[in-house]
C-alpha cells in the first residue's frame, strides 16, 4: 500500500484541474500580451482566473498579481514594500516561526541595512500580541506573519493583528500558502494589505502562485522587463498554470475540509492513545485542518521517516524546504522544545484524497516502527 501524507509539501493535482489546463497547452496557447485572437483568449483566461481567486478573499481582480509560487510572492511582498517605502523607515517585524522564504528574505534585508524584529510565540506557536504592539515604531514599514504554520499548523488571529497594523499605519502581509481555501480570509475585514498564495498546496499545479496587493499599497517590482501583471511582475504569464490554479480554488469546498479535519482528529486521538511518549506540537483547536505534527521521544525523526517510507508511507520531518537539513526545526525550537526532543518530530499532512483506511494502515505501521526504533535507543526505558 502506498500512502501520501506529505501534502504540506505538495499535493496531487486534481484531475479536473488537469482537464481545465489542457486546452491552454495546445489550442488556446497564445501569449496574453499579444493583440490577436490567440492572445485575447489567453488574456480572457487570466482575467477569469483573477476573478475566481480574488472572489475567494473579497478582493478586486486587479489586486491579484500572478507569480511562480509562494516563495516569490513572499519576496515580492516584503522586498517590494520596503524598497518602495525607504523614506518612511527601515523596520520590519516578523515572527520566529516563519517559512524560510520570509526568514531568508529578512536576513538579506538586514545585510542591506534594514532592521528586523522577530516576535516570539507561545508553546503552541501563537504570536505574542503584546510584544508585537510594543515593537512597532514610527520606522516600521511592514509586519509579516505566517497565517497557518507550515510545520505545526498553528492558525494565527490575523484579524487582531490586522487591526493593530491598521491603527499604526503599518502594512500587513500574511503568508497564506498553507491556509488559503482552508481558513477564511477576508482582506477587508482582516485589514490585510498583502497576501501570498500557492497553487500546488491546494491540488493545483506547481510553479504558479499569486500575491494579493491592496489598491494603494506602494510596492516596487523585483523583475524588470515588460509591463505584465500591472507592471509588478515582468515575464510572459504561465496561462495554463494560472487557469489550473483558479480551477483548484473553484473546486475547494468547505465540506472537504470538514472531512479532513475529522480525519486529522481521528489520527491524533489514536496515536496519543496507542503510542506512549508522544507529544503533539501546536494547538488542538486553532490548527490547520490537514496538519499533524508529533514528537516521538527517544528516536530520530529521520529514522522513523525512512522506516515509514520502506512501508510505502510518505511523511516529512519538518517543512519541505528544510527536511534535508540535519538540524532541529527553528519552529520547534521557537515553541520551547529542546533540540534533542525536536529531532524526533514527524509531520503528517492530509488532503481531501486521504482515506481512513490509509490512516489506519499508517498508525499500525507507525506503532511497529516506533517500537523497533526505541528498542535500539539507549535512552528508551525498558
């Protein structure tokens, strides 16, 4: 049996998404910047896609900028805003549990003379709101917060953070790559100025994403060239990918995520009941519907991953961008885990294609693998 439980890294493309994309490879293959009928077909497809995606977040179609994915969107949001607003200040606020594309962007900007404050979180991964309030200064340009954490699933109270940012006249950016379509996002009600999305986390194609940029936000482009994407992202648009992205958004249904949430809770309950010395990382309630992250004490996460892989089960030891690094997750360290404990973490991420039978098989395999590895550990109490 093969079981894929690494949907936080990427998801299976829905057959209906593939079907929607196919005409834009061989029939409607025009360049959206061309003036002839082939170009007009492509341009129309882009506009329809903008309407679908913007409608999901209560935005306007021309506030959606298509990119190559979440990492590019995060780079454009943060760098674009601070470069365009240098005269106002040089201060960025983010958190200690961001995706690497945000953290690495901030590290680069620090080398360029910008000041970065990284807000702490509690033991479930929630941002310290009081610290956030106290760290905002008259030099602060943007606050960037991950909405649904890619490792431990914590869903932040972005409405509360948005109010603070709006009150202080500071741009508010959310990394919504993991949360988009799974959590409610209303850019008007939540005072969001910029938001990053990615297609391949929601059963769309890889290599396409989007950045919501609220009208009136002063932002600089990062890629020079033509006038595509309202002058903010030069280069011929990936029309087929964008159509697939929009179709994936269109197909997302609340009932699917309720079912996934029920499967998540079923898996957590059984693991905690049937495997000793485990710890759930992140909250039980305000958590992404598809995210489960456990520490299995006294064993290495990499060893457990390989054991599961031998049985056809795909999981992760952390985020996909850092899973090949032999160092503890910065997210797990930020929520207070000792490095020796953090090394025993495994992330299971579900999708709407995940079945209860697959989870039952995974749990039985997991019980056996944990038992075998602990028997080899000098730290395990016999």
